[in-house]
C-alpha cells in the first residue's frame, strides 16, 4: 500500500528575472533561482505525491519550451490554482499554462481535504472563505509574505521563512497556528 503525500506552494515565478529584485530573492540569475526551486521541490515531493501550486507558476510564457522543460522536471501530480501571472490580459488562462500536464484543468479555487481537514485553496487571500466559521482552513499565495496569517488562513508562498522555496505539507504549514 503506497501513501500519497500532499504538498502546497505558491509564487515560484519560474523564468521571471524581475522577481529576483522585486522580492528580493537571493540568487544571482534566474537560472540559479529556477535550479534551486526545482531541487528543493524534488527533495521533498515524490513522483506519486500530490502538489497544489497556488498560482504564479512561471513568467515568460512566450517561451513555452523553457516552461515545459521546467515543469517536466518537477516531481508529483501537479494541480494549479491559477494566479495573476498565469493568465493573459483578458483573464483567460495563458495557453502555455494550459499546455502543461496538470493533473486537472487549472482552477481559480479548489477545495481539498488533508489530515481530515477541509482546506480552501486560492491564489488570493480571503478573510472569509467557505467553511471558515466551521473551522475550515485557507491557503493562499500572491502576498509574498506581506500578509500575516489570520486564524486558519495563511500564505504558502516560497518567500515565507518557514516555506523557504520548498513545498510543504499541511502539518508543516499549520504547525503552531491552531490546534488541528
């Protein structure tokens, strides 16, 4: 019997040179950045694991071969909750993002169960989410660590110190927040 683990991450911004300065991120080049994130991802995520990416997977979407090459090196069955950088100006999901081998079509919002808990996944932080009054959790991205956790809501982006460019499990992300 194999055990499938679940992981969460957001805002990898693969192939996005400006992210190195905007955040800032401690890498000399976007190639070094991307290699580090791929290495950290594959160090914890196995091929049979599930990973939920909460948006802003990559930029430079006019370079589909590079984005596909990065995607194909990442372990796990990958689901995308798309972010602002995963869509075109008309708000349609970018064709390069759609062409990747996601486990399901990218969505704006996902509802999952993990460790017996309900978790609402979105790219954007919500201060009220489906089931929040019943103890459901909310994971988001987009904020790059600029929004504090509130109750059972938290940022899962790579820029958070406890995420540190590495996909994390529900237990890791909720440790010390509230009793589960």
